[in-house]
C-alpha cells in the first residue's frame, strides 16, 4: 500500500537526481497563431492601400462628376488696350549746345574789372569783363586832334580856292575890257587909215592910232596870260584841298579804328546764356590767345547720334527722336534736323542731329540714350502677367460664355450652363514689349475680355466669375 509522501518536492528532487538527463525546452509555451501574424498585417496594408487608391481614382470622381461641379473661380477681367506701337531703336548719343563759345580778347592789355561770376546768367550784349583802355583812349584823342588839324587845313585850302576864283573873275573882267579896247582901237586905226589915204589925216595921227591899237592888243594878251596863270593857281589850290581832305578822311578813319579798338576792351556776351568758369582775375595781363571765360546757351540743345548703316536707308529729316532717362522712360521729344551725306569710315555709321528744348536737367557734352521712332502702327496691348507659355507656345485666357468658347468638344460636362463664363485658352503671337504691356499680333482683338489674375490655377474651359 502506497503511502502519500508528505514532501513531494523532495521526492521530485530525488527523482531528478536519479533519472537520466533530458533536453530542456526553451519555449515550453509557443502558440501556433503567432507565426501567421506578420503576413496578415502585410496583406491588410496592401488591401487597404489599394482600396484607398480605388476610392480616390474611381469613386470620388464619380461622386463629383455629377451635379457636384466645382464653383466658378473668381478672376479679374479687362479689355485689351488699343495703343500706337512704335517701331523704334535706342542709341547712345551726345548732347551739344547750339550756342557755346570760349571768349578771347581781340586786344592785349590788363584786366581792370570782371562784372559777372561763374554760373551767372547773362543777356546778349551785357558787359562781362573790362580790359584797361587808357592807352587806347589816349590814341583816339590824338587821332581826333589830328583830324581837327586836317579839317582846318581843308578849310584854309578851300578859302584859297575861293580867293583864287575871285581873282580869276577880276582878270576875266580885265580881259573883257582889254578886248573891247582892242576892238575900239582897231576901228579907230581903220578909220584914220582911210582918212590918211584921202589926205584928210596926217601920217603921224595914223601912227598914233596904230600904236594905241598895239598897246590895247598887248594889254589883252597880258590879261589872257594872267587868267591862264590864275587858272593854274586855282588848280594847285584845289589839289591842296583834295590832299587835305584825304588827310582828313584818313584821320577820321584812324578815329573810327581807334573807337572800334576801344570797344574790344569791353568784353560783352555774344548771346544770352550761362557763364562758365572764369580762369582769369583782375590784374592779369592777357593777349589775343588768352581764354577768358565760356558762355553756353542751354535752352536749345542738339543731339548727335551715330546710326548703323543697316538703318541708314530709313533716315530722313523730321523723324521723331525721344530722350530716355535712367529708367528707360521717354522724356523730351525732338526731330531729326540733319542727316550726314557721308559715312563715318571708322564706325561705318551715319551721323544725324536733332534739336531739343532743354527742360533744365540736361547739360552740354552729356551722354544720353535716344530713341529714334522709325514708324507708328495701331496695336493691341495686354499686361505681361496675362500671357502664359505652354509647350513652347504662347497663350492667353479669354472670358467667354460656355456656348461660344468651343468647349463642347473638349470633354466638358454637359452640366455647364450655356451662359456660364469660362476661361478659353487661345494661342497668340507676341510682338513688342511696351513698358509693362505685351503687344499681341495675332489671336486677340480689342473686343475680347482677358483674364489677368489666377492664370496658374486656370485650365481651358474652367468656369470663372468676374470679381
């Protein structure tokens, strides 16, 4: 009969020590379901991902393709601008004053006074600078004195001529009396000679009459000789008068020359303008080659442009030219007034000139940018931000009703209302950029309404609403 052991643990320990050794089981409890846990998780993830993709790609489009269409996108609408587009070219140019001169004295001397300051505006004929003219004034006074002496000599010579003429008239009167006396004695001689022939008069009386005749004839010859001599004296006196007059004219010419030279001692402004730098000072000696100062008239400026030969055929006087500021904005406008007849051999360009009214900020010899306007044409402009580029082509979105936008054949839903505005994508051909606008050559008219906002979010035939 087996009796129960009160200490079973002890019995087990004893039994273990005596029983043969068995291999130990490191995981005595290992359920079978755990080996399928990881594959199940992977399979569930794959199935869930496929289901989500199918939901987004198939179910959601079906849900929203029906009556739940996207609301119209608010956009800004505007009309293209109709403007004049200029065919132009920009060039570097040089400004030059139409009137600018460096004054130099025409006489030598010492500067006695300067009436203006650098930068001061002067009017035409205004005195600017004075050169000491004391010596020249003395010369003019001396020449005036010489002219007075010459005038007195002319007066004396003319008085001599008058006296000689009076003497001549007296001699002519004597000759007339002598001639009358000769004729009378001739008559007396002829009468007494007849009487002597008849015996009524003696030979002595006849000889007395002949002697009286010859005496009268001698007086006549003497009178004529005196008249001839007096004529020669008159001619000599007249020659003296002429000589004295020439001396007087020379003296007067010397006075005029001295007075003209005297004017050169006062330097005057040749035209209205602005005084530049004055390198001389009071007390400096100057000659005819000394630069005194510069006067420039900046109200009217002339621009000089070198035009390349390829545009030379289009050059003509009257073409508009506009000056550009540092930001490229157009300013003063002028016209080409001169086109050179020859080509610059160095630059192979043609020089042209244009005149401009100076707004006050331009200076002579300043470099500027000028725009030559070759021609003008009407054009359509849109903001540059309204133009999009896709696949190497340029497009613009135009707002149009759905029925007029040509979207029926584009796979659009039939639920879009015919009057609903949509964004119609049109291909366009671009022209020039004018400031912040783009010229459209083809594909757009001035009557179209273009979309200027939200371009990146738009698609062809997308519903839109004007905000």
